[in-house]
C-alpha cells in the first residue's frame, strides 16, 4: 500500500504485479463463463416477412402471454421487399409470441422457427384478432382491413420447445450469477485502471489545443444542443411527446392566470381543437402527410375560453416548469397567431433556456464537463429539452447544479462569486416535480470550498439544501395524490403494503431494473422517442453504451482538490437513493396489486441520476488517450441524434409505427 501525502488526486493504493495478474486471470475466466452461459441461455427466433403494405411489424414476447410494450420489438416492412427478422432472448421469454402486422394488406410470415441449443422448433398458431389467417406450407398469411383497430396473431410453444426453453432458463440463472461476479471484477478493475491511467500522467505532454477545447466545452455543447434540439422541435409532430396535452393544459391554466386551480364555472380554451388528427398516439399508428401537418399548424390557436377546465397529470407541478411556454402561449394569443407559431416557439424557448442552464453547468464543472455534455446530448435528453414537457427544466437544472457543485468540489470555482447562482438554482430545484430535489445533496462534497471561502458549511447546507427541501416537501404535501393515481390503483393499499412489507417494493424495483425490463429502461433512457414507440436503430444502443463508458475517462488531467476515492462511492449511494425516490411514487400511485414490476417508470426519469453519477465518477486520462476518446464520444453523440431524427421522420411521415 502506498500513501500519497499532500496529493489528493493520487491513488491511496497501488496493486502489485501479482494482484494485477490475478485480476486479469479472473477476468478471462469470467469472459469465458459469460460467453458459454449466454450462448446456452439464449433462444433465437428467425423468420422472413413480406408485405403488400408498408408499416411497422411489432413482435411481442412473454413466457406467460402477458404481452406489453416493454417486451416487444419493432421491424419496418416495405411493400414487395422480403426481409429477415431475427430476435434473440434468454430463458423462456420467447415461449409465446404476439405478432401485430401493419393493417390494410397481406403480411406473409415464413419459416418461423426458434433455435435453442442447436435445435429448431416450430410455433403453434393460437388466438387472432382483427385479421384472417391462412397457413400455406411454411408460411402464414395475415390479412387485415385498413380500418382494423389492432390486428394480431398469437403463437405458442410446442411441448418440445417448452422443454428446451426450460433448460435455457437454468443456464440463464448461471449467467446472472456470473454477471454479478463480473460486477465485482469491474470494481477491482476500476482501481487498476485508475492506477494505470494516473501513474503515467506526468510522462505525457499536455495538449494545448485539448485544454483550450476543455475551456470551450460549454460553447460546443450549447451549439450542438441548439442545432439538434431545433431539429427535434420542428420534426416532432404535435402531441408526439408523452403527455404533451397534459403539459399544455397546465400552460393554458397559467396563461389564464389560474396555475393552481380555478373557480366554479370558469371556462378555458379547448385543447382538443389544437391537435386534430395528431392525437390518440397509442392507437393512431398510421403515417401523417405533410398536408395534414401544415393544415393543423396553420389553425388559429384556441385562445377563447369555451370549455371545461383542462386537467392532467401536470396539475401539481409548480408554474416555473412552464414559464417560457406560458409566455409563448399568451404572446401568440395576443397576436392572434397560429397553433404552429405557439408550439414551435414554446419548444424553442424551452430549448434555449435549457441550453443556457446546461452550458452554465458545463462551464463551471470540474472534471465533469464532457460527461455532462454527453448525457445532455443523448437523443432522449435532447427530445425532452426541446419539448414543452416539465422534464426539460428538470434535466437542465440537474446538469447545471451538478456541474456547479463539481466545480466547487474541485476547487475550480470561487464560492463567494457564485452565491447568487447557488441561491437561484437551489430554489428552482426545490420547486421541481416531486422527488427531483435529491440532486441538492451533492453540496455535501463541497465542504472544502466553504472552508476556503471562510463561510459556514452548516449554514450553507441549511440555505441551499434544507430550505429548498422544505419547499419541495411542502409542494408534495399540497399535491392531490388521488388526482394523479392510475385508474384501478389504490394508493392507500400500496402505502399499507409498503409499511408492512417494504421488501415487496424492493423486489418489484429489482425486477424492474434487471433483465429485459432493465434493458428496456436503458433503451428508453438513450432514446425510444414519441410515445415510447419510435426506437432508434438496433446498433444505436450498444454505441451509446460504449460512448457512455468512454465518457467516464474524459476528465482533464489538471490537478484539482476533488477526493475521488471518497466522493465516487458516496455519489453512487446517492444515485441508488435517487432511484428509490423516483420509483416510490410510481409504486404508490401507479402499480397494481398483481404487478411484477414497478409500473409507470420511464427511461427519461433516469437521465438526472445518470448525469449525476457520470459527473462524480469521471476519471482523468493522459491527453493523447483523452483526445481519441473525446473524438469518439462527440462523433457518437452526433451519429445517435442523426439516426434518431431519421427514425422520427420515418415513423411519423413514411412507414407509420
């Protein structure tokens, strides 16, 4: 063990050669075990599809036939083109399938087989809905009319297939055990990597151009946010952001001067008149035309109070979530403008505010600059920042606060100069949607900054953490919990269950964050756009994962005061607590008694914890290596967003969803 005196950025422990050899050997063993258990636990579905109508083919899969969007994949089909579909899953997930073809034509599914442990197995046709089925040799022809609401065919497993899948399930258990062991190995590897990367830092010359780029990271990130965010704002159809109408209802109420309620008999503008055909996205899967979009956007904005008070899930949110959008609404009404003028101006103003906040956080950040920038540039982040959703401000304020506190902890930001900024961000975060104020806890890492500035750290915690949290809890207490509970869910019963047996909630949360549900949450966090029905290309999600790992090693090698060995584990504990805080309200208000997961969780809710974790976990690297990693991360960010924008266009204006 080597002690580093007076150099907080150096390691406190350096592994010996034997330790490094043991870690590498164990890693090679784990790699082999992972490969074998993954291969034996996987079942591989394959078939060919040909259609007389373009659209999206959706394949659901589940062991018990409890089909949901989480356990499904989309495949675009084009008239006349023969396409091969492949899908691999572990255990018994492919026991039952549900195939939803595009309606209005004939779709042929040929050679539908499941390969398990080197053997092929055939499915048995089961229930169907809103379609005609003709079986001809190795093919099934699914025919539906253009007005079919939800055409679908269920396929079940034969006895031989079920036996093979049961064996695969046992291999899956072994695979999960190896995965947990791999997590422990990665923790050990992290220590080794820090030694490998930090030990030779002084041997490499600093790259002056890279340090200049570090100093201008906020300008580069803001430019990319504004360019790509503007494209999301104008290419996303009206209403094609989850719960946009609920957010618009809140904006209308703010514009009418009643952000927290209304008096009996008060009338409001008619929201339904603003969206026309751009509504009902959960069932409305056909592509729109350019003429439809132009016609709807050109409609006069409905400003006259003619209907009952609008309601929605955004009712409890504080008005500052929608401040700039409310200004856009009132201004458009004053000018007798169109619906398109309001919608685009509201989205773009939200984007501008978010870009300024994100830029502020990156400018003040210590090691966290590029990690925060990449999280902000993920497709899901950009789609939310350029919307009228409350998550636009939540994500932006989280990045701003995390960047500022990381700069304080690193000794890069003089505390006294940014006290007004601290006050403004802390109060704004305290008024965010329920649970979002957890990020204020990062001020705990800034004790040295208070000491150096001659200010009381305890008083700082009281002003910038306790006071905003008091506001936050007061808002939560005033919210009408029953008004935002899902139909059929009894919040009081869930609270009793939570108090009597908290392990039930923790078990559901574990199921949600692991396995296929966890993988789906990751894909949603990176980007499944629209109403969670516009996925990116399949290659985009691994690319985002590699870029996220690379972003962890982009911290500059300038010495700083951050005590990484202490801060990083503490930050991970805070993130774990944040995940529980995010899931808890959805368990109480949104999860049914017979659910196997916490229902209602979406990937975008985890963008703030991701930004927080990556900021405090960021590690230093030699400049030559860092330049290569940075080039890869920035390229990946642009490629991911170009793919996301293309998929948005195809889904809404070409093939449908």
